[in-house]
C-alpha cells in the first residue's frame, strides 16, 4: 500500500529513511540495491520521528545525496505519533469517486484528527462477508498531520531534492519483508523494526492493517520486557478490528535485530515465535561492503520498491 502524496516518478527514485539516528538511502533495480548510502544523523534534528530542525536536516540530506551521487528524486518514509492508521468497512463501491467520498465520510468519525489539518489516503485491502452474509470491503485509511509532512518536505526542498511520494515506514517494511510464499491468510504477522525510530506493523499476507511507532528504546536496559509489552499492546489493539486474524509470529528487522540477547528476551516475554528477517528480504545483498550494516537499508529499500507500486 502506498501513502502517496506526490505523483510517482517513472524511474530513478531513491527510498529515503529519515531515522532519528541516521539517514539511509537506497535505489532498487532488478532485485538488488544498486545504490545506497547511510550516515549518522546528529542528535536533535529528528525527534520521535518528527523534523525538529528542517534547515539542519536539509544540509545533511544534501551532503548524503551529493557524496553518494544519488538521484535527486526521493520517496520518503514517516513514522511518528502524528499518523493514524485505521481499517474501516463499507459496502462494495466500484466507482472510485464514490468510494473516495464514502471513505472520507467514514474517516471523519474513525480518525481522531480534524481532516482539514490532515493529509488523507486510503487503499482497498480486500473483501469479506459480514455476519449476516452481506459483502463488505475492507479499506485501510491513513491520516497524517499536514504540518508534520510539510516540515519534512521543507527539509527535502532545502536539500535540492524532489519528493516523488511519502509512504509509511510500516508499509515499506511489509512491502519488503512479507514476500510471496511466506505467511498465511489465516493468521497475521507482526513486523517490528528496531532502529532510532522503531515502528511496528501488523499484516495479513502483504496487506498492512495496523501500524504504530514504538516508544521503547531497543538498546537500553530491560528493553526486552518493555518492547514485549508494547508489542502485546499493539496486538491487542489490532485484534479489536473487525475480522482481525490471530497473530502467529513476530518478525524483527533493523539494527536492533542483530542483538541476539534482545531477540531471546523478546521471544521469552512474548511466548510466540520470533524470527529475525534477512535485512533486505529476498534481495541480493552480496554486493554490500563488509563494513556496511545492511539492517540500515531495510526501510529505505522498501520505500524504493513503493515507487513502482
């Protein structure tokens, strides 16, 4: 699913992960990351997933792209408390304009955010039968605070870049890691990315039905128990949705997923299967330099894939 706020480019788009601790950029072609770059991000520029200093972020983005000679078309990812993801059900509506109007009407009640202050997008996730046998369609609705998005776009503009689209980090995770042949339509999986901005997505197959950022920091004391509590809370919230599927496993990614002690602690606290994903999913990662951390490029690669979705 693409939370598209700009028209996608025909090619050359770079996925850009603006993490709280680092910047990561990746361009994808033919099943591999063909260009990539990552640098540390000074503290305070991005706080809790939101841009605190657009000028400083713009300078860092400009240096990253120039030094790595990356294309200037970028697809951005966001993950913070200024984003709301909801699933709503409606009778099947084939006409796109009528469906858009119906979704917006329902969103005004489902989303605790004034719509005039938000950027709204939606994606049809599938169809199901209601208990009385009538057909229903499931629609995933995303709303983001306009002010938060504008701050990010201002930093991109200062860097001399062009934003081809904005996606949720959670959707990028699912796009890259929920590959065909894995998972079941009868159960859900939790994708948990542990980085400077940690975030969580619950997906059935390749459809993301729930997303939220995590407040627990993965490299602090007692991180396993605190992250497990947040994951359990997220699962409970997801299960309140109509026709939610039971969660079968948790899939970890990001720099924190390389911490074996943390992974073991999470598995023990959660009591369900915990798997560590290959950092680039099914993409070929053999060409990365030995000193590079492939976990940094997970979200960026998923964002880049969204440019052609």
